[in-house]
C-alpha cells in the first residue's frame, strides 16, 4: 500500500465518520422533536408544542439529507483506487435512507396528531 492509498483510505474513513455524526445528530433532533411534541410545554399550548416538535423532526430530516449529500460529494471527489480499497457503499446508503425514513414517518405522525 503506497502513501496515496493510505491518504485515500484515511479520507474515506473520515468521510464515513462524518456521515455517522450527521445521522446521530439527525436522530437526536428527531428524538427531541418527539419529546417536545408529546410531552409539550403546557396543556394550554399543546398545539404549539406539536408544531415545534414536528418542525424539529423535519430539521432532523434535513440534517440527514445534507449529510448524505455531503458524503456522496466527497466520495465522488476521493475516487477509490481500483486496488479494492473502497468499502461497500450499501451500508452508508442504507443508514442514511433508514434515518431519513424514520424522520419522515415521525414527522408525518406528529403532524397528523397535532390538534
């Protein structure tokens, strides 16, 4: 393995860690949004907390989308060598799609349950 392959591998691994950080942040936004929507600020402001919680979950969906787009752009920039250094992209795509799906379904559920 030459120095160029080592640098490319380091960049790919850093890119994967960054995507995981985006997904972790998006799931934190979704969890916070659910907590705000379901446990509310006060009974008088139930609808406001529902809207605020739904908005927070949508922010989580946007964070997932932005993180995956950034990950994809870096992967295109750091083209893996034909020597087989690149790992499969399927887990990264599946993780991002799974997180986006969870955020989207949670946003729809919260939006439907807002009084």
